[in-house]
C-alpha cells in the first residue's frame, strides 16, 4: 500500500523554546527530541519537513549588528543561513536515528509579492524575548518594530504570503524517490522577480503558511503543525481558556487568533482543508503520532 504524504511543520520555538539560551547545544538537544518523534511518523508516511526559524534568524540579525565594519546582512540572506544551520542539524540527527533512510535538505526560495500589505504591518516575531523597557530601547536604537509576545516583547518583521516555490520540481522528484525531504525552512527564502531576475526580499515568511502552500503544491494528504502549545485554545491566556480538539474551518472562522502566533497556523490550516487536504493536526511535538490518530492536539477536517 502506497504511503500517504504528510507535510510536517516544526516550529522554530519548538527547537529553541521561549526563555531558553539561544545556544547550539540547546538546539541540538531539542532537535534530537524532535527527530525522535518525526522518525516514528516517517515509518508510516512520506514526510516532508518544514521548520521555523524565528529565534534563529533574530539571533543572526543581532550578531550582525554587533560587527560595525560591514553593513548588516539582509533578512533573506540570514534566512538562507538558518536553512543551512537548522537543516544540517536535522539531517544529521535523522541519519543518526534512521541510518538507512535517504534524507535530503534543500535550500528553498519562495516567491512573494513586493506589494503585499504585510510590508506595511510587520507581524512575524524573530529573535529573543525582551522586557518592555529593553525592547523599547532596542527599537529606538535599531529602528525596529516591536510587539507583545505573551507577557514579553519581540522584534517583528514583515511576513508576506508565499506565491510560489522555485525548487518545486526538485522537491517532488526527491519525494518520488523516497527521500525524507527538509525544505522551505523558515518559510523559504523570500524572493521576487525584478527585470527577469530573482532578487531577495527583506522579510521572513511564516513557515506555517509556506507549509500549507507546499502541501497544496504536492497534493499532500495531511498537514501536521508541531509547536510549543499542546492544542488550539480559545480565550488563550484567560481564566476561561479551553482547547479545541476536533473542529472545522467553518467553526474556526467564528473566532479570532493572535496574528503573531496561532493566527497564521489557523489560516494555513483552513486554506489547506478548503483546497482539498484531508486533515490538519496542531499540537505539541511530543504528541505527533497521537495527533494524527485523533487522540491529542487539535484536528481540523472539512466536517
């Protein structure tokens, strides 16, 4: 029986949890845990893995600001660096745990519209969390936009909608050959066409929107969004908060979710289902298989 194809979206905050030191060894440990879960999923499905990069790309941007002899690298270049760094760690750990499985990591460019309204309203959090005073001081110093992230604050940057995957044919070919493919990391390197040439764009694409876009392009059966929350919650952070276990795009359209965290996950999920996807699961990394079985997290289907 042919395996179903599943796109797994692994949050950057699942690799570097909020409040953890942004260090390589911390990330290696979290990646070992992540791969252990995803390897089990890969026994039953053809897995295409998309990872986030919010904490990592923000860290690289901060490091670049400290060296004054060169201009800071733009976000598209930093995004490509995170694809290589995180992809390397993931690929290495997959080979450690699944030595006989072909695993390929691909630098992936994602086209965006330079006129996307997201450029006028940055919402994508990157980098570490700050207390309000420090966040305000950094925003003034570096001309950042900052917004609340829970009880803290983070830098936010534009997050335009994905419109195309440059390396789509190569990804499809690798899946057909049975590879576990790591691609569109950090949402993909944002690019656009200018005078017939591809050029980078100063932005960070939301990885959940890119994962849903990729899943549609691949005609994937399922989309699994693994994050640092164990489910989708209504009234998040309030005494009345409660999880949604089984829901539909129609029900979700009645509620509002935060644009910097759960909102893009919900939008991506609903779009995937409405375009013919069979199911979306959202929940914590440790519950990956149980979410697919309908025993944990939030499961979204057409009805």
